[in-house]
């Protein structure tokens, strides 16, 4: 009789549970006892670039302006059976400027994270705000707010970006090997993706905050073959704001 999906899932869950209990309990307990990471200090250059945008916007007639400078680090590792299919590690930067001119919004963005790039984006935002007056139905009036200053980070114990590629690969191949020991399982793939996003917001009203967002998303799939039939199981955990202990 061909193995059913239920049989495969039951066996796979039992194997995964055994692996977790026997091999992962000590490291997981250690991770839970570790303190959460402290938020990194604001990047002085990001603040300098943001202030350059604000100065240019006010000089061009904006009554309000804010600038966001973002830095994004993305990492991914994918494996299949006993081999590594791919490793990706890249970083990107960008900035956005929003202005209010005579009751109308304008926005512009740039990948040139420099003083000149910020100033140019601010001037483009002002031009768009002035053009928006032609289709405006009602003036935008901002409510008064108190300025906020500080830093924040996703409450994690271990930043997944800082875990070595070698350790990530070892974990994924270990999971693959455990699945391949299950009767009938012939094909296995696994992966892990991580993102660290650092955003600095500076406004003309005095707000200056830096937020560090961390997300991680592991994935796993296996296929069992037998008696002219096959069954597949895939577990793709949605990216979450968690640390490496989540993986």
C-alpha cells in the first residue's frame, strides 16, 4: 500500500521532534537566557544627510519636511539534500524626503545617500508639492506633536545576520540529513532568509529616531516516494521579527 500523506507527516513530525529535543534543547535554552540586543547608536552620517535634505526643503519654501535614510542588509542560504544551492548577501541604501508646501504634500526618493543626493531629492519633493496644489481638494493642516528622540531595535537575542554563513549551512544540512533518514524520503530542500533594516527619521519639528528592524524566515520541504506514488510536505514559516533562536 502506498504511504499516505498522513503517514508521511506523522513520521516527519516525529523525526523533527526528536531532532529538536535531542540536539537543539541545550542551545535553545541557552539562547532564551541571553539578554536582548541593545539598539545601536544613530549613524551620524545618516543624520547629516537627513538634515541636508531638511535644510534644502525649508530653503525652497517647505513649512514642514521629514527625511528617512534606510540601510538594508539581506542574506539568504538555500540547500537541497547534501549540497548548497545558493548563498546571497547584499546591502543597499536609500533615502526619502517628504515635504509640505502651502498645504500640499510632495515626495521624492533617491539611491544617492549623500548630501547632494538628499538636497536634490528635497528640491524634487518641493516641485511635486507645488504641482499637487492644482488637484488639491483641501489644505493639509498638521496637528501639533512633541518631538521624539531615541533608538529602538526589534527585541531579539541574536541577530541572524551576525550568525556565520557556515553555521547557517550546517544547520540546514543537518535538517536535511535528518529528513533523509525517514523511510521513503528522497528529496529535501531547506533555506533561511534574514533582513536587517536600519531607518533613521529626522523631521523639521525636531524628531530624530533610529529604528532597527530584524526579520528572519526559515523554510523546509521534503518529498517521499514509494509504490508508484509520492507525497510532499512543505513548511514555510512567514518572515518574523525574531532572532536566530527562532530558526
